[in-house]
C-alpha cells in the first residue's frame, strides 16, 4: 500500500491546556495524523479561535456520544484524572497517549494495563526526554558497556515553581490531585534512570518544604540515595525552590572506564565526556524547550512521541514508552515516597 492510500491516524485531545495544545499542534502538523476533536471543560474553550474547524466538546462523554471517531485519545488532563480517562477511552475502543505520570498509584496503572489488554488496545506513556540527542547517546554508551562497571550516578534537578504555577483553586499542589514534585516535575528523570540503569533498591532520603508552604501540600525539595540492582549507586537531588527560573537538570556518571556529565536546564547538553579509548560523536542539536508562558518547560520532543505512536499502530515498530514502563516509573516513585512516613525531616 502506498503512502497516499494509507489512512491517517485519528487523534482526539482531552485537556487543552499548555501541554494539550502542544499535542494538538503537533498532530495538526503531522501529515500522517488527523486531529478530529478537542475536549476541555473550561467555560471559554468553545470561543477560542485556534484549531478552526476541529469539533469541540465540553467533556469526554459528550465526545463519545457525538459519534466522532478517533483511533487515539491523548489524555492531557490533571494527573489524578489520567486513570479514569484512560479507562473510559479503552472501554470505547481507543488507544491512549497518556501524559506523565501514567497515574498516581501503581494499582491504578495495573488496572489500566488490564483494561488495555482486554480491549486489545495500547497505552503510550509520554516520556519524551528519551528522544533528546544526549539521552539517545547516553543509552547507546550504557548499552555498549564502554563505561565498564557503573560506580556512581548523580542526578540534580534544580527548578523553579512558585505562585505563578501554583494557582489557588487549581489542582497543582494538591496532594491527591498532583501527587508531588517527583510525579509532576521530575518523573521524566526517574524514567531516565530506569531506562538507562534498570530498577533500584535500598532507598533512603529526606524531604523538606522550604518555600512552598501555603502553595503545596507536599515537599518542594528532597534528596534520595539508592542502589541499582545491576550495580552501582545513585544520589538524586531535586527542588522546585530555586528563585525565578529553572537552574539545572543534570546527570553525572562515574564508571570504571570514564566519566560523563550531561547538563543544562533540561539535561540537554554533554558537558563532560572522558572515556578510555572513546571519541565523543557529533550529536544532533537539541530542540528548543517547550514554552509555557511563565515557564520554559521540559524538552520539546513530543513530535517523536507521535511519530512512534503512528508507526506502532501501523505495525512498523513498537512503542518506545509502553504501559509497563509507565507503571515502573510510578512504582519507583511510590517506593521513594514511602520514605515520607519514616524519614527524618530537616
């Protein structure tokens, strides 16, 4: 079958905030995709003048009753709604592209996976940082074993989130809806560690809310220590208490045959590479980060997510971040947050 006769993959977007609008833009720009619907419950949503001609609905139920057909639903709603919205989409025969985190409980992830298996549909979890050129290179270096034994990995995530982000009356900062900084801000970096080094064990750490009291129900800062099951250990330092703007997202690897640091605001540049008998290849430039108004958000690699979704549904490849990966990240964060019940606070 030639390309001109191959049907486009039809997408609907649920939740058209900053990230949902990004999904809609990239779907509209992809020649193999068709944006068939936008769904959002904001009162002014129907009057917005972007994506002219695309049907709009106030909720998922109205969209389903409308008869508009979609192959994939992009779930870009607040974190706590990922689980019920995904179950509804699967029940009605749609594949799902689920923004991070997949859910706020591993038990909910298991339910989502079971529902996908029953419906014979796929869940694609959005972990777009895997597509950045430094991340792709890191994966190749780790898999090739040129580093030898990994001794010590350090991750630093030093970001700013303040009253511009935590708006009163919203879902952000509410523990039951947001989940916490490891879910909302830094799950990408938990995923990166799992993707590169596998599962973890022997977790310890501390948490503290320095300057978000009154803004959030949970910590704005923490540090974690754990071991990789495959060997080596890691320190993970994170905060959203940085003044004014994001400072750093970095990973440093100390290993038997050399050392690496990938840094920048979004783990987007190779700052150091010294590996025995190894020459750093020329990497593709990173794309500009997502612009969220007051915030320059995470790395802008969502187009690769949609390319993978389309190719997977056409049986040309497999999902880069599948539901099992999404579950694993949630399960790891749950284990980290179990420390809150017993950790000594600063």
